[in-house]
């Protein structure tokens, strides 16, 4: 059975903690281990921050929508902004020697490290959608 | 309440910043940047960041640690890390930053390393 939950926030950083609370709560309810739940929360935090800062450029009239798709074996989170999007494959690798000391550029790298799948698509009604999926481990 | 609290201590020539709370995008990162900047402006160039009570760090917070390190180096100083939580250690390891920072688990050892 699939359950869904949707949140919509204004492009304000102070609302990110609210989304984080929901992520932790959903992950715990699904039975993810605490460590996994913390990393899922961080991945979503990074995606929502990117949506607010890069996608919506902090515009107060542009919202960020976060949709949770809860399945028995996996949690997927879709984060939609109203920006033009970006190419996941064209992002510089923050672990390259040339980029190691750069102050930014690690958010999506962390998302990929902590989630099983990270994808990006263009929403049919405009904007960009980042999809984060974490599968439960066999014993969970 | 501030997201990040920073307390400053001086032991000999070393300034220890005890951080507690969140080092994340916005307020927390800015506070850390300003605290390090202020030390450098005052000629305090041996800086030890105690991260033992930091409950949460995101990619911006990690970026701020990197910036603080680079700024201190450029000003002829040294910035080292003390008491990494498991989470911060993992975040630094994944992005190959464990090799960039000098990291200590004991304050005494960290202080000695500046001499």
C-alpha cells in the first residue's frame, strides 16, 4: 500500500526545520534505523535548501512543495521548486583536488551519498523536481 | 534562541571556540565566519574549534569550516578541529576533508600541537 503526504512551504529558510521534523517522523514511523533516518533528513534538508536558494532564489511568491511517497519497502521524497533546474551529471565533483577547499557544492554530493537514488526532472507545470529514494534494509 | 552558541576561551596563544548547537546555512554559518574573522582581525592566529556539542551540520556548515580553515591559513594562522561528532566525521570523510583538517580528540594534545 502506498501513502502520500504533501507539504508546501514559502521560500524561507526558517521553514526547513519544519520539513525536517516531518521527515524524521515519517522515517521513524516506517521503521528506518535512527542513523538512516538522520541521513534521510539531511538529504531532504539539502534538497529543500537548494530549492529555496538556487531554484526559487528566495522569492517569497514561489513555494517549495515536498511530497512523501511512503511504500512498505521504500520512502521517496519529491522536492519541487519553480526554478529552471540543473543537470545532475554536470555538477563538479567536490572531492576533486581542485574543488576540495571550495566553500560550496557539497549538497547534492551528500544527497547521493545518503540516498539509494537521486533523480531530477522537470515538472509538467513548470519548475524542477528532485526525487530522493531510500529503501529499507532487509532487517528493518 | 540562537541556533549556534560560541564561547571563546584562551589557553596561552591558542584561542578555543566552543561551539554548541547547529552549524547550518544562515545564522549558524555566519556566526562562525564572524567569530573566526574577529579573531584573525585581533591577531589571534592559533584557533581550535571544539565541535563536541555541535548537534547538526549541513553542507553549508561543512563549507563554513572549510572557509574558516582557508581564511585562517591565508592570514598566516592555523585552524584545527577538536572533538568531532560521528556525524561530522562522516560528513568530512565522504567529501575527503578528513585529510585537509588537523583533528584532535583531546584538548591537551591539540594545544600541544600548536607549540
